[in-house]
C-alpha cells in the first residue's frame, strides 16, 4: 500500500516558485516536484505549468497505453513540457525565461520509474538507508563526479546554483535522466524534493528520522523541522518535498 505526505513553503522568499503535483489511476501513482527558475513571475509559471501537465498524464498517456507503465511515459511527458514551455516563451516574448527543474516518480504495485532534470532530487530508501539518489544536472555535481569535491561540499559550494539543464532552457532537452523499472518491493520509501529542501538536511538525518518515524507524515514533519532549524537566520529558498512509504 502506498502512503504519502507533501509540503511546499516559500521559505524566506516573497514568492514560492516551487510546485508539486500528483495523480492516481487504477493503482498507478505519480508524483512531481518542480523548482521554477528565472524569477519575476516566470519561474513560478513554468513550474506550475509543468505540474498541471503532469497531472494530466492519466488521460493523455495511460489510458491510450492500456495503463502500462514504462520509461517512455516520462520521456514523452518531458518532451511535452519542453514543447509547451518553448511555445510559451515565444508567445510571451520572454526567451530563456520560463524554466524549471523537475523530479518525477511514477509507480504501481510492482514497478517504479524515476525521471529528473536539474537539481530537484529523487531519493530511494531500503532498510532505513539511502539506496540511491538522482545525479543533479549541475556544475557542483559534475565536480563531485569528477572527484574534485566531496559530496558534503555540494551543499555549500559557491557554484551550487549553476545548472547545466532545465526544462524550458534549450530547444532540445538533451540531459534528462530516466531510471527504471525499479522493483517496488525492494524499497521502503521514496523522497522527492527541491534543492531548498535537501540542501538543509543531509542524507544521514533523512535516514535517522525515517528509522524513528511512526508514519510517512511524521517522517516528513520531522524532516521539515530539521530544514527549518538549519535555515534559521538564512535567506531560505523555497522548499518542497513529497515523501512516499511503500507499506
């Protein structure tokens, strides 16, 4: 049985450019977290449009595909969003403005598929430990993968906000990452979150809190408190997360 909880908060900013979305259809579940880029009303519009399109996946793709999940589902979704954002940029005369990250999880009782663009993340957990996380499309992730910085340095690196790709950023995406099928029975929990969330709570604390939480909302509440405490007296970014338990 799938149980989930979610949150989104503007932090210290005047506008929340994050958006979250969901769908469920015949034992199929979909979750998305987006972090809009660009400011001045464009980032929040881009992330909102992306979540709106995501919530239409059941009627746009699943019904015509006999409710069968596969990796092409996310690929088609990303292509659709990219086309829509590029069209909006042209019609609104705001080139290179409507951009957003996206972290996506689509699953049924047996299999899960993960997709992401930018630095919003999807974590998987087994036995109260992190099994995997998505690899950010960012300068600091590239430095980490090249062995030039440690993973702990990612959160405070001066280039941590420099992305290599985002939806709406280029004519062709070119750097979306899609994983799956993952065997759902092998995973205890999943977490989708924007960088404003994961930058203020490390993976060890995620796991410690998962181990002591009574339910999925309790886990997310405990993590949010950690984020809020660590963000005190800082110019906190918007932060959003969706926590999922596989029970």
